[in-house]
């Protein structure tokens, strides 16, 4: 009989977190679904969970053959990670090629809203940006738990929280770096266990991962880090576009770059590439960033 090692148990537990998050329960009311929340050390729901569950809820109202290609979301109020979230789907359009849904997430009131668009794949000219920079391969890098082992600050605890993915962080801009030098950092990610053959599930998982530390990169050009004491960061909105097919249970590289920071807001862009270097998704996020050195915030 094979004995379970601590590593195997941890991997299974990690995978079940993602599996559980992507399984929504149907409510008695039409087009209303309930999603469980994954525990977080902050006590607040991880933003990528809301995005992924909104995509999953909208997909439940879409016929076969259509896949999500864009998401435009706004985070309205914090949601607690110790309670479920209810998703109410409104069917905005139903065309031959495209269908659009609005998804409102509720937990003691409206906490999040997203517009999710789906498309029947079509034949057309094809091109996709490719990653040309040389980056370390994931197997040469420590996993995220090893990277942040022994650190007790809130950001490090968040990075070590089980969210169903193997994460490998690379290419951080050093304190005082210049965002114009190139990508701020990269993050390899993949689901710990296979997700099956449903493309919709893989796209929802990519949506889940598209919030992994994205806003953090707006700090580096100012010589700041997400681990700075007293830092407050809150996502305001998130947009995601998906193009090339990709499996979330195979290595994907999330290249994150700062765009702008002003008036206690930061803007970051993320590009997600397959391991062969083909761009599969692009996301943009804006958030509130309040640092103790900025004065009374």
C-alpha cells in the first residue's frame, strides 16, 4: 500500500481548493448560482475567485460551442472569505456569434459586477504576440512556498495560501528599478492536478490566476514592495481578454508590468503565454495603493 507523503497531501488539498471554487451550486431561482469561498489570511475573498466564479456562472447560461473571450469586472465592496457568494446572471444579448452576460455577485449586498462575453470560434487570419525574452524555466525555480518560507508579513502569507496552483516567481524589479527596463516580473503557474478536457474550465482557471499579484508590480518603480508594513492595496477593476487555446494544468507564464501610478491608484498589465511562447491572454488591473510614506491616507 502506498503511503501518502506530506507533499502529496498538500498537493491534493491545493487542487481541491481550485476544484471547489469552480463548482457552483444552482439555486432555485433561474440563473442564480452560489460559489464557495476559499480561505484567505486576510479574511477577504481573493479577487481572482470572483472573476473565475463570475465566468463560470455566466458559462452555465451559454449553449455549447461558445467560449469566454473577454471579461470586464469592477470590485465594489470587500467580500468575506468565510461565506459563500451568490451570482445573479442577466442575459444581455444572444446573437449567432456572440452572447453577453452581466454577472452581479452578492454577499450581504452587491460586492462585484462583471460583463462577460462569449463567442463561437470562427475561421480568420491568425497571429499572436510571442515572448522573445529569455526567462528561467519553471523547473529551475523554487515554488512559492519555498520562496516565501519563514516570512510572516501579510503579503508573504497570501502568496503561501493554498489556491490550487503551483507558482514559480521570477524576474522581480529590484527596489528603485525603472519600469521602462522591461517586464517587472514573471510568474509561472499551472494547476496542481489535471483539469480535464473542457476548454471552458481551463479558461475559468486562467481567469482565476489572472489576479495573482498583478497590482504589486506598480510598487517597484517607486522603490516599494508589497511586503512593506502599513501598505494598503485594493483592486478597483479588472479586464481580461483570451485568445489562443491553453491548458491551465500545463505551465503558463504570467508576465506582469507596471503602467502608471498617480493619486493613490496604480495600473498594471499582464500577458499570459504558453510555454512555447505564444500569447494566450492579456489582462489589465487598476487598484487603490496607499503607502505609509505617502502621508495620511
